[in-house]
C-alpha cells in the first residue's frame, strides 16, 4: 500500500474522497488551503475536523498572494457571489484562476518530501463544464508534470473523475460518511445559504427534495 | 504581440530571459517568489532591480508554507549548502520539491487574470540532470496542464531549454545585459561565495578564468 496526499477542502466531494481513500492507502496526509475565499473559515474548520475524525495528518497552507494577484467573486473583497445554478451567465466569476494547478503543485512537492506517491483530488463530472482545471485532460497533464518533475515519480489521481455529485453522495452514504461534517456554501455565513450555485448543487446531490439531505439551510 | 508573465528569480538565467523577452512580447509581468531560501533577500532585491531596469511590472509572492512543508538545504533552517560542483553526491539536498511546478502554476493563474497568454521560465540544459522540474518533459506537461486548465489556453515556454549556461551568458552579452544586476550564490552573503555549486556554475558560464566575469567573489 502506498501513502497519499489528499486535497481536502472541507466540502462534500473531498470529504467523501477521504473516507474512500482511507480504505485504499496506508498513510494519508490532508492538505488544505486558505486562499482568502469568503468561506475560508467555514471550510477549513470542516477540513480539520474531517482529518481528525479519519485520523490523518492535517496541514493548512496559506496562499497570501492569491487575493492580491487574482480577481474572483469567490475571494473576500471581490464582487458578490451570484445566485442561481452553475449554468447561469457570470458564474465563471467564481473561478480562481488555475486554483487546482496551484494546489496540486504544492501537494506534489509535499508528497515528494513525505515519500508519498499519490496526490488525490476530488474533481467530478459536474465540475468539468465550469472549471477548466477540473477536467480529465487537465488532471492527466498535471499527473504527467508531477511524474516528470519529481524524483519519486508522484502521480495525481482523480478517482471521482467519472462520477457526478449524486454518485459521490451515494458513495459517501455507503461508507457511512457524515455530510454534516462538510461545508459547501460560497457565502460562508452561519448556515448554508441554500441559494448560491454550490448550495443548489449540494441540495440536488444530497436529495434535499426527497428529504435525504441532513444540511440546515437558510432558504 | 502577446503579453507574458516571466518567472524572475534575480539569477542570471531569468535576467537574460527578461532582456530576451523584452524584444518579443508586448507587456511583460515579472513574478518573483520568496520561499524562505537562504539567498532570498539577495535574489529578490536583484529581481526587483531588473524589473525596474527593463520597465516591467514586478510582484513578489510569498510562499510561507514551503519552509514548513519541505526539507531542503536551500531553505533557511535547513542543512548547510554543500561545496563543490553540481555533480557531487548530496547536491540533490538543494532541491525544493516541485518548486518550478508551484511557481509556474501561480504564474499561469496570474497570466489568466492579466490576459497574458505565455508564461516564461529560464530552464536550461545544465539544470536537466539535477532538477527533474527543469526538464523539457516536465515543462511540456506543465504547458499542457496550463492550456487545458485555463479559459484562455495559457502556454508555458522555456526558450533557453536547448541552451547551456554559457550560451545564456553569450545571449546576455549580445543583448548588452549587465550581469552584476543578478545574484546566484546559494549562501546569500554580502558577496558571491565562489565555491557553492551555483557560484562554480556561474564562474564557468561567465568566463571567470578568461577574465570575462564581472562578478566579485569571496573565493
């Protein structure tokens, strides 16, 4: 069995990926980033709790330059996060440019230092049309860069690349995963707002309309 | 003509690349990193001076997590930098794992924000055998990841990929480049030490034995 570094945001996708990976890797090291997003406090607290719950190491890396270099409605000080599902116009304002490239690169260096051979990311089919750095082509190219760019030949894997978010939710349930230990809302209030793109996506995936979603929403 | 982001360390390779790029790109944006290396102060000051000299924007990005996550003799607090040329055993202790992957990823996100379509890095043939994240295979894979992972299809280029360091020095001379505006020494004292791997490499490239090297060395 190999060791792995996992990108753990505190959201439901990477949370389920952690539960999934626990059965497949020897040691797991969770890496969480604070890039100054509006929901950073909520998300990173959840990530730390998840890491504790699953008994894996946890490291929070600060990316102070992101807020200065990049413009995105996801970032504190940026424009407001829009309402509505992901398909609406203007949603690309929530993109932090090449965010997964940056986080994966740090994770690859961390893996090389630790002697871990795998870096895991929870990209899924729902991300592909919106975020170019969630596509299989991107992940495959990053994996090649990681392989060539490290002595130990680290590889990047996206085990949920062929899953939609509903299937991730089902996978989580089959692993006994507690979804209240995760945070999705881009607005980062006390409760999930229930109307931003990622809340709508979460409701759909967790079966809110069927009464299966344990999340408390504002609306 | 396109705009470009350049990784500018303050060393001679990226300095010459900046002079080279000035004639080929419209606007150039220099990106410099402080990852806690022993020679950070020296190098970043030179990078800032070079950017001013060539009239390009300058941004210094802090990577505070590198010192905590990675082990390398290049980092303050790490083991001593060894003497001797790059080929000696133990020189891989100067590797900061996947450093170019991390810096290029930030540069790609920055380029996407600026509307620049190229990211330039000064990798050359002398780097290839020592640092896996300087090889053409690595750069090509990163370029694919950048292309797939951005809306604007950013590309990574290493124009000096086929050059050795002597040819970079010659290129610099033909462009009227002032090599005293650059810093190489890993030890980061008041003068170049003259004995660490990168000083020996610098001496050879700039023609120290032929009396062509304008650098002042301790030894």
